[in-house]
C-alpha cells in the first residue's frame, strides 16, 4: 500500500535574481511502514522535497497524495487539521515554544484540535524517552538531547501515520544523535509508522529500508 505519492512535483525559488529548481518534476512512491532516507548535499533540494511531501510548502505544480488523499486539493483549514492528525514532524531546531513546559509542548498538537490527551499513552511516551522527570521543565532548562526528545514526543502524541524528521541529529553530539535515531526507529517498528528522514549522514541513511538520493532537485535513479 502506498502511503505517500508525489506526482510531477515542481518548486522553483529565486536566488540572487536567478530561478533555482529545488524540485524538478519529481515522481515518488513511499510504501506504508517504509523507512526511507532522503539524502543529498546542501542545496540539493532534500529539505524542499520533505516540506512538499509533508504539506509545509506549496508546489508550483504537481500533486502529493497522502494515504489516498490529494493533500493540495484541500483548503487551508482542512490541510492544517489533516497534517496535525496524519503527520508528525521532528526538526533539527526543535521548534519548542519557550514559554510552555515540556508537557504543554508535547500536547500542543492535540490542544490545537481541542482533543484530550491519552494520559496513559503520554506517560508511556515520557517514560520511553526518559522525560518523566522533565515534564514540568521549560525548554531552556533541558539539554540539546532532551529538547530533541521532547520534540519527538510531540511528534508521537497524535499517533501519526507518518513521521518526517529533517536532520534530526544535526544539532546533537554523536551519542545523543544515536539515541534519537534509535527512538525514531523504535517508534517506526512498534507503531508501524512510515518514517522519512532527511539526512546527509551516510551511516544513518544506510540503516533505512531505502535511500532516496536527490541532486539539483532531481531524484537520482529509480524514481524521478
């Protein structure tokens, strides 16, 4: 079963007055439960592809189908609700709100949809990620690894079908980075989630089911 499908995705940016195709007629299929790594050099277009597949940016043309739904055919409100329920995001820079506690940051996606947290599940996440003693702490009181784990917990809380991680170990030391990737893979295995990881780290990429290499906005080999 195909979970994420891109059809003829194109996205062009202006750089110093010149057009740059960050996504150049990309066609791609990612199966349900697959762990795929999106790799490429800086500026290759991998983060643009991630943003387009996750509904964080609009393509100039083309289509993204997520679990059978044509995402960009939805209106703005429908997109926001669908994205919060279906996709969990983990970013390199964490994106935790500094004035909210760890607990409040984690349940934020649920609060936006006026949904109650499954407290046993939330406690399970906190215990699994080693954050049970930090749930009332503010982000500034956490280490880099703890903040990344809080961001992962926030991505988990809605039980999304898809986890998208953009350079999730980029701001971490090697030990913390390994722990973060182990947690993402564990969630992928336990909950059967589709996992997409944008990375330039070949060691991380080689642990994926499939490596999708991108250069100059094009996928190299296989998909295009």
